[in-house]
């Protein structure tokens, strides 16, 4: 374990010092947007540097203890235990170092849509929503349901979540695609096995200074009343907002904030992110054509299967990683699949 290799500790320390130098300037807080962005960047850098520096210090302590152990087997056993813990911490840091994309540290907008299959697929979409909420809880991330459309009998037809947390987009970007469930249906009186599908879309939330041109005349804004399960109204006022970007047909809506203004602001934030994502996809497609490369279309492809009958298994079809502990995965235990996907993309 050193400050070189997969983690450039010295570079990050220099960036922290540079920001600290700017903070000492008397006009630092004059531009609140710029200063807040720099403070956010410093928080991210310190979150990277602190655990790595702690690990280096711990490794030095273990080396010193080993030098003075004098064949004391009990002490050596204790050193080995602490070294194994340190190895696990290094593995986690190595995974974090892979997340070096321009938006990996951003918050994420995650959308779930039930596939064909009525109540079955709606229930599966609801199970996926709970899975991602549980993952967020376990990783100190905050989840907000921005928009939700309930199924007629059970579950959800669609939902949009805003997940705010450290490296949220970096960790969840590999969840984009179609998720397949095989189980004995709780809605089938004959207890037959059913296959259900739901799609997950994942985009990074972009900063206000990112170049996304949106003309007000290109927007259609609709105000409507929020609805709950079975189509019932959950608000007594028309406060839900749907914004349509006419040139692209991209739609963003929000109904779960307290006021119409807040719903509009949230919907605009989602719209900006979706338009920017489309812009990036178009650039990638153009580059692929210029270089004669075949573009891999991940959206719409089946990425993972969750089998609950006749056996228990969750398998990722991109990495071939699988586990028999379906319950753990559905309770938010996605680390096995997230790590495998990120390491695959690195290689």
C-alpha cells in the first residue's frame, strides 16, 4: 500500500491545499455558487484522502509491531487479524479509485418502469424500488421519491427517485437496464411460475453550470393534481408539475414536493439531467460512427435475473457473478454486483 499506484494521494493533497488557499481570500464567499461548489469538492477530496492516509498510518504501525514481536505468536496472530481488516479497507479504497468518471461523485436520478405483465410487473417494480431505497439507507445516502405512479391493484407502474450520497452515480450507474424476476406469483391462485420485467434508468444529476441550453419557449408546463394508489387524489390543490421539452419529447414531472414551485424546480432539475444525458449519448453515437465502432446499446438489454423458484439465485449476465442469497440482494445487498461491474469496466 503506497501513495502511488491506483490512488494519487499527493495530487489530492495538493488540490485540498489549493482550495484552502482560495478560502483564505477575502472575496471567497462573494460568489456563493462558486464557493459552495469548491466546498463540496473539498469534502469529496478529504473523504478520499482521510481513509487512505489512515490506512498508511495503520500499515506503518503494524510493521513496527511486527519488528518488535520477537516471535510472540499471540502478538503475531493479532497483527495478522488487523492486517486482514486493513486489506478489506484497501479493497474498498481501490473500488472507490475506479470511480474517476466526471460525474461518478454526483447524486443520481433513478427511474423504474414496470414492463408488460400488469400487476406482476408492477409488484416487481415496487420490489426494485424498495431494494434501491434499502441500498441507499445502508450507504448513508438520502432517497426522495420525486414522482410515482401506482399500479391499479398493487405495486407501481413507474417511479423516479433522487438519491443523494457520496459517489451515488458512480456506484449505481451499472444498474441501468432490464431486471428480470422469476417466481411463484402471489397473485395467481393456481400458484404458477411467472416471469416479470422492469427497466431501470440511471442518470447523474448535473450542476447548474453544466452546459445545457433550455429555451423557455421550448417547454410545455402542465399543472395537475397528485394521485395516489388506485388513482385517488392525494392533494386538494393542483400542485404536481409535468414539463415537456418539445424539441426532444423528454418529459420530467414531480408531484411529491410541498408546493407547486418546489415541484417545478425539481422537475426542471430532472429535465436538465435527462437532456444532458441525451446530448452525451448523441456525441458517443457520432464518435462511434466516425471510428467505425459498433455502439453497444445497454438500455433495453437484460442485465440481471432474480430467480426465486424453482431455486434461489441472482445472476448478473454481464459479469456472470451470482449469489444464492436472494433475500440479501432484495434488502439492498448489491455490493457484489456493483464491485464486479466496476472492475469489469476498469479492465
